[in-house]
């Protein structure tokens, strides 16, 4: 029976485990070898509960961002301190990690469909279809929000609240509604360097020797009863460093060295 144990979405955990192992080994040198992944805050991952954790992050590629998160989360849980040395941390990966992704993205080809089995919660974007913004927004599919609820009840969920790989786009209110309704621990992550190292999909490497940064921040302080949706949205924008005020300092596309990264890390917005 254990061999065919399934998660709440019907995925066989044995198959999911081997899928994560295979793709983890295949992609490891993308973050440690061809490029270098600078990690901060791995101790925060180790202190989190097993369920009802929502990770919010800025977004730079369709898949390379998520794959890096699987690496960092599992490495941190296995005792690695801000590094992903020795890929054996994926031998027994955490299997209740999910990520929110656009349905049309996950259905665009065989490889995305396979990767979907690793933990995708597919949603229909109300503001965008076939790579273009739509003038008339569609109704939210209630199954999408229900699936996110199920995933939070079972484990950790990764979401990209801007819903796009473009920098400094507004945070969608849907994320704030999820936070207010389900009251998860909300952990911000700020990434950089991925769009310079990979193509938009995150499959093909464009350039080697890129500093990729992965900063895990302390959980957000949220008053679930009294904070408004607008206040939560603003907190999310500041936490993932996508609030318009960050444009006054340095665009993420200009961060090329450790010195640039340190300069951005030390800057605090006035709010």
C-alpha cells in the first residue's frame, strides 16, 4: 500500500519522489557549478511547521525559480546552511511542497506536464490568456482557490503574487484574499539573477557565471482580523521588494556582483 500512497490531488508519492530526485540531480549544476546560488536565511526554513506555510516571491522565469526553491528548501531541511552542496539532500525530499502555476503554462508541452506532477496547483489567470492581457477579466474558478486551500492544509505552497515574470508589476489581490482567509505563515523570498542566467521558460541556460541570489526573509507580521486586503497587498509588495519605491535604488537587472547585491540588501525603503 505504501508504494501507491497518494497525496490529496491523487499523485502517487513514490513517483513524485523519483521525479524530484531525477530533475533535482539534472539541474543541480545550474545553481552550483555553471552559476552560483547565493542563499540567505536557510535557518528560517528549518523552523517552519510542516503545513499551512505560504511562500511569496518575485518571479523571473517560469520554472528555474521553482526548481531552485525545491533545492533550497530540501537542502535547508537536511541541515545545509545557506548552500546546496551535496545533492543527496534530495534522496528523501519533502513531498508536500506545491507551487501555483498558470494552467496554460503547465499544459504547453510534454515537459511542463511532467513537471506539473511534482506539485503544480494550476490556476486559470483571470487577467491574461494565450500570453496576452485580456480586456474583460474572467471570473475566478472556485476550484482554483479550493485547491490552494487543500494544498495549504497538506503542506507548503509557493506562489508568485504578481502573476508575471515582469518586474515591479502590481501584486494581485487574490494572494491577499488567500492570506486573510486561510491564515498561513507567510514567508517572503526575493530572488535575482535567474532571468540573466536562463531563458524566459527557465529551461535553457543563456549565460554562465551569473550570481543568483535567493533571500529568505522572516515571516510577515499580519493581523488577519484587522488588516485590509489593500494593506496586505502593500506588505507583500515591500516584502518581495517589488513596491515601486524600490525602483529609486537599483533595478534588479543591474545586480551583477556580490557588491551590488549587498548594496540592495542594506537599503530599506521609507514607509
